[in-house]
């Protein structure tokens, strides 16, 4: 009989394959035509039900009397998991359970094979288990995942009586017991999923099912409702008054949106695709009918809708699960005892803050009292109870906008902004949709995605995170912490940090929009003229310090003095430094590197004397003598035999003044030691690891006549070895000795690269400069796979700008382009081929985009002045980059 069943399954498989493919094709057509997610899942579930019921009946009919008897009286087939919930997406797996009475093992085993083999043969992904009622209860008591799957069991075929017995016993012995422990297990399980699939709702490429705010959060809510209230659906929870109608509507809308997105993902990929990749986001935005606008891409509009749904879903889920927890006996008893009152309206129980029931409506109707509530929570480090946050959210739009524009409200908001614990308070206000009543643009950017790989968060989350990064500076033990702690008006700083990017999503430049928004906020909050100017400047020019520090030489007075004039005062400079550091740190993990921090601090340190007027005037002879003494001291400490004052002075006179006064004496000493060892035709490479910054310094010392294009060739070797150049100082002394210094990171190593690695790179540089190896061959051998997938977008146009105003001594060439391995070598070689000398470089890469800056002169060491030559330089560099990128893209 078993052989007959097996033969039958093989003969039927082709027809099942055809039926399955035909139905999936029909489903795909309907999904693409715009059918709802609910209809798609119901249709897919109904089809699979029919398929499996047909196989079950066939198995009973073909298996003889014993199997038929067992299959109808001693066994039943159940759907579990998503299939049990009737939530089958087009490519979802199905999970089945065969429940049987003890003693029917053998017959059930053959029945299982007869049902499943045809499904497996046609390519269905079917998970299954075979258990008795006793097995099921015993396993569920020790495994929360198994417990959950059987909570959602749905009868399909076989003995309905057996299923009913199972259902009653399972509810009594498993589902309704140890609810708090079960909720803790599920929350911990969900926390682990957040770690794996994304701890923020605003993940760049979210998993529609398992990331925070995904469908699994809705499942968690339903499991909690089943365990605590025996209500398995959100509709039943609402009908029984456990879930509000507003929450039901929001959850139903979010569920439908996610169901539809998930169905489209499955259909478009032809597989169980759950990750909303960049490519899928672009495709879905188009499918949902969004169009690019001058100020907002279609994909950004689509993802804003996605994030709004998922954030709302997550918040409602967490609030509901918290409500499902049992209240301890002592807390229940405490309800009958008078709770401490604060200011007549507010009630404190432990670490929780709420409003007295008799004053609830008055507080909800009063913006002044609401702000007082949040300020009280901040001041005493209390948590406002989630149901109150929920009530505020529902009620906040019923209060007129004018009620928020009072001196009392403004004073309370400024107290909140003054800190401490500003960030957590603002986040709670944002969840309650209260923050946007005081800063309206926070509502506009809620869930607004920035479609690039530089920003990891939506605009609103980035803004709140930036405030958190600013507050965290209070614990910093370095210069940034010292500066933050010295800032007098932290309320203005935190408001500027909060508002710096709120102009995004509009047609105008976001900094210009932000200036206007900040002026409106200052008027609303009653700031005076000076405070308004400070706030507007910080928001409008929030990129000024980063651009100046990362793209210009702070040793040049023509860089520092205009920057100082624009900043104006020491207090504004302090605020701008804190804002800049916080903004960069809030972009994503590890973006504010120690190297970037050092550049910001260097600019701050050089600018402070200019804005404070507290400049120490030290004569040139005294400064010169101090440098000579310190260099000599360093050289003697290393036992260098040439460390006498006369020789050191003679060597320093060969360098430009900016090197002598702009380089730390310890590095000058190392360079001079290398110069003392240099012979004609030789190359000396000195390396050092800066542990605080996590960077390597490579100093290359040789003679200028050794080979043409020294700097370009060094960059090529570094690219071929996978080094990322951050900064470069290129010097040719009066006697023709070249001292080129590079600050680099080595991504192949965590921490300090071993000495033999640095030695190998140095040897390769020397070999190329001496002509023993060709730089192009080094680059070719070192070609590496891209470790990050670029966004699905057209390449940004290459742009080369010429700045002939900032520096008196150099022409500055700014290059903006898509980054590729070897690009820096191409740029520097193009500059060399144009007959120019590079004296300094600032290299900045933001994932797939470079913003590289080169200080150049002609071969005579003069700044370029001829307009035709300047245009040839601009066009020549741009053409070289474009040709290189075309080749790389081929």
C-alpha cells in the first residue's frame, strides 16, 4: 500500500506543480494590479487549504480502511504559525502539525508521508511536526516558540473532536498559565531579533517581518492579547474594549500596508523576500505611484510612509504588551493608599509619573501643564506612564495652536532644553506628538528618510540622536567635553542641534529653510535679538565648521580669519564645535572618528584667540628658538648623533615656515633624523601609529629629482595596499629634499597594524619611486571587491571647483566625485600631468562620495593667476576623473 501511495504521489506531482505555478501566477497578476494585502493573504491561504485538504482526503482514500479510520478518528491536521493565522504571503512557507492519539503511531507515520511527499515534490516549503496532546503540552511548557506556534493552531482536517480536546487542554494548561513569564520570554526573543534585524524602526534596509516595527511586532501584540485576555485578534481586543478604536484603526492600516508591501516583495523577487532593499524601495515607490519632486525623491516619500506605519505599530505594540503584565500585589495595594502629589496635579509612584484622575482632562487641555509634566519628569528623572503618553497623543490636536504660544509654555520648554536629560524628554514629547506643537517642523520630517548611505537614520531620529550626542559630551574627558561643559546657554545649543536639519524635504537648501524655521522658533519662544541671531547662525551655518576643518588648512590665516569673523564670539564658537561634533556623531556609528575630532579641535584652538582677542604675542625669534630647542630635545632623547643646534637650525631653514610652526616637534625630529640618513637616489619611509586617533602616519623622504610625480605614485601604492588616505602634507625643501606626510587608516587591521605590514608598504613605496615596480601594476594587483553595495542611483556628476581666493600662496582645487579604488591616484596624476605641484591635500570620503582638496602651485611655486590656465586645470582634472569612472563602470 505504501508503494502505491509513493507511486501515486510521483504521478500527481507534475499536476500539483502546474496547479501551484498557475495559482501563484494568478496571485502575482492580482498583486501587481493593486489588490489589497488582506485579499492576497486570504486568497493564498484558501488555495493552500484546498491543496492540503485534497491531499489529506486522497491519502485517506488511497491508504485503506485502517488509515482512513485513524485519519478521521484518531488524528487531525492543523495549520500553525502564519498559516494558522491565515496570513500566507505568495512565497511563504507553511507549517503543519499532525496531532494523533497514542497507539496510532504507525498509521499516522504513513499518513504523514502520503500527505507531505506530493507537496515536497512540487517544491512547497513545508515544515511539520507529529505529536500527541501530551507531547504538545510538555514541549510547550519548556519552549516559548513552540508554545506560541500552537496557540495559533487552526483545524484543517481529520478528527474535529480530537482538535477540540487539544484546544481546551492547551488553553487551560499552557496558554493561561505563567503569562508574565511568557511575555518576558517573548520580549527577550524579540529583543534578540532587534539586535539581528535592526534595533531602530528607521533601518536603512528593514526586514518587513522581523525588524523593529515590522509584522512580528503585531504578532507579539496578538500573542500577548491571547495569553492575557484570550483574545487572538486585534478586532476582538477592540470589540471587548481592551484596545482603543484609534489603535485598532492605526494597527489595521499599518498591517494592510505591510501585508501589501510584503506580497509585492514576494511577487517581484519570486521568492520569500523579506528585506526592503534599496532596489526594492525604488521599485515599490514607483509601484505605489510616487514621483520624484525637486525637494523629495519618490523613494523618500514612500519610505516616510513606511516608517510612519512601523513606528506607530511598534509604539502601540510596546504599550499594549506593557499593559498585559500583571500588577504586583504591593502595587495593587498602593493604589488604595494616597500617592505623593506634586503641584496638585501630578502623582508620583516609585519612578513613574502620572496625572491625578480628577485633573486628567484639565492637564490634557492645558499646554502649560503638559510642558510642566514633561519638565517634572526630566527634573526628577521619572518616566511618564505609557497610557498617559497615549492619551496626550490622541488629545494633542484638539488644543488650539495659539495655546502653545504663551510665555509659560516657552519658559517650560527652554527649561527642558537646558537639561540635564533633555534628550529622553524630547523623545517622549515626540512620541506624544507634543514636540511638533512647539517645533512644527518636527512633524514634517517625522519618518523622513534620507536616501543615501551616509545617513543611517530618518531626519527626526537623527535630530533627536544629535541632541543625545551633544548631551553625552558632558561625560567626555577631552577638549569636546571641556568645551560643552563651559557653554552657558545649553538650551539654545540643544535647540539648534534639534533644528539643524529640519529644513530637509523642501525645495530650498535645507540650511536656508532651517534659518527661517529657527527665527520663527525664536519669536515663538520669546528669545531676544542676540539669542535669535545665535540660534539662526548655528542652524544656518551648521556645516561651516566641518567644511572648513575637513577641506581647508587651519594654519592659513586666510582660512582662520574669515571663519572667525563669521563665528564672531567665543560662546558661539563653543556652541558651533559642540553642534558639529554632535551632528557628525549622530549620522551613524563610528562616523565621528578621532581623526575628524582632531581636525575640528585644531580649527577651534586656532580660532579661539581670534574671536576672544586673547592672542599671545610671541616674537618670531622666540618662537623659532622654542621650536629648535624642542626638536633638539626629542632628537637627543632618541640618541640621534646629529642633534646639535646649528645643524637643526640649518635643516629647519630649508622648510617653509608653515611646516616649522605647524608640525609638532616630535614629528619634525623624526623627519630630520630621516633626512640625516638619506643618500642620493634613496627613499626613507618613516611610519608611526597614533593610538588616540587610530591612524598611521607615513612620512616619505627622498630627493625631488628621483622620479616625476612622486606624490601621485605614493597615492597609487597606498590605494593598491588598501590604505585610506585622510590627509597629506607635501613639502619640497629649498635643497630639493621631499618630505611627504600622509595620515591614513588601514582597514585590514583593527587597532595598530603590525610593524611588518607598515614595513611592507614602505618598501613598496620605495620600490615604485626607484622604478623597480610600476605603480599601475601595484594598483592592479591590489584591486579589491567592494564591501558595500551602492545605492541604486545614477552616478553623481563629477565636479571640480577652483578656489583662488582663500589662500594667498596656493590655488585650491576641490574635487567631488563617486569614489572608486585608485581615484586619488588618478586625480593626483592628472594634476601632475598639468604641470602643477601639490603642496597639501585633505581627503574626505563619505561612503561612495569623495570631497578631496588639493593646495597647488605651478612648477615655480607660484599660485596660478591666468584664467585660461585655471579653466584648463579644472577641465583637465574633471575629464581624467570622468574617463576613469567610465572605465570602472564598464
